[in-house]
C-alpha cells in the first residue's frame, strides 16, 4: 500500500455524527448529519461490477469545509471494504486519490 496521508476531518463541527448511506435506488452515496443531507456522490455500476464515481456534490452551506473529503473518503473506504473497484470520472475524486495515495489501490481504468 502507498504511504498513508491522513484525511483531515471537516472544519465545521456538527452536533450530529456524520453517516454515509449507499442509496442504490438513486445511484448515489449520501452523507447525512441528523436529518440534514450534507452531500452526495453519484455513481454507475459497470457490467464488470466496477463503480464509476460521476460527481461529488456538497450542499452550499457545507461547502469548502471539508465535507467533500469526508464524503469521498467514506465512499472509497466503503467500496474498498466491499472489494469493489472504482473508476473516477469526477475530477474531485481524481484529485482526492492523487492527494491521498492510500486510495490508489481501489482505482482501475475503465474495462471494455
């Protein structure tokens, strides 16, 4: 495994704990705090079972406070635990994997 670079937590402390849910009905992971949606990571599943990460969206009031990092690291941790491979189409996810090389092992190129 590549050197681990610690992923900083969000800079805004919330009363409720962050929770990540895979919502396959809506093809997205959702990051929640209490009953408030913080952000989503949209995805598609390929015929090979790889997960294409399409876009990272954080609600405006939570923007630029580290919640996108929390969302993407949670998604990648979840997919790694399920032994799934990731194809990052989202530029945020691509940059994240470059910044935190310990996640490089879950990334694959698109297969035909």
